[in-house]
């Protein structure tokens, strides 16, 4: 019997409709965020609706706040490289819908739940994946996914079929269908998608082409 004083864990926050539909998270990481809004607009115009800025990018919180203020709820905005409870709160205050971490920190997951944010902690082993899920993660980021390949995901999902997993880190665009068919709920795409677009002279036309390619590949990978 639970005592009246026992704490009640918040309900697990679900994945957004945008991510469930597109199956793609674009990761905008650079030295600074001066090009991030132009990159975000290009991604959105070409089919990606879940965007992750990162706390390692100077100015990312300000850009997130501006995007959140002018974009509708159809766009899923998040903050990556979230390592502490304070990071969670700063992301939430800026308007983030989700937070992403490179590791499993149960305090970070709990803080995200408390703020109503989806949480995607990074894990590698089955033990880490199960720990993240038990802590209340929305889904678990398989990181670095590209170094392991879709066959690793298939092997992990055999004993852990009910945990949604999002491979991230070195996921090639042409491999998106393979990851989804191996059981990935979505994929996170950094440099293979963004390329040089975050640099001052980066090619947004090429980014638009890659984004359409990624969207087509995600559609191909649907079951």
C-alpha cells in the first residue's frame, strides 16, 4: 500500500505528432547560431518539422526562443546537449518542446517530465537503454548510432521491443530506410543532413535537396 506522502512520478511525455509523422530530427550544431534561423526555415519548407538546437552552439537559446514565438505548434523545437537540471529549465523557459542528452542522467529525465518536455537521453548498451526508459524517457537516443549500424538496433530490440529508440550520430541519409525497418522510431540527423549550411556561406539549396532526400527516405522506411 502506498503511503499518502509517497511521491507520484509524472506521466511519461509522448513523442510529438510532428516527429511521429516525419520520423526525422534535424540537429543544428555549430560554433554559433547566426545561421540557424535560415537553416530552420529551409528544413521546415522541405519536410522536417522536428528541430534540435544544441547548448554547445553559442546563441542557441535565443534562436530557440525566437523560433518558438513565431512558429506554430506543428513545429517541434528542442534543445540538445542538455546535461543538467538547470539546462532543462533554461530550455523549457526558451520554449523547447523536448530535450536531448548524450548520456543517461535520471535527474535530467525527471526534470524534463516535471516541465512537460519530451526527453531523449543518449544510451549505447541494453542496460543504459532500459535505465533511461525506466527513468521516464520519452524515447532513447541510440548514440553513436552510425558506428553500430541497423543490425545492432535489431539485436537490441529483440529483448527490448517496447522501448522506442532513435539512432543518432553518423546516420547516413541512404541508411534511413534500413534504420526504420530495423525498428527505429525515428532518426536524428546532424552533419549528414545539415552539411555546411550552418556556416556563413553554407549552401541552403543543397540543404533543401538533402532534406527532401531524407524525407523521401523516411517515407520509404515506413512499415
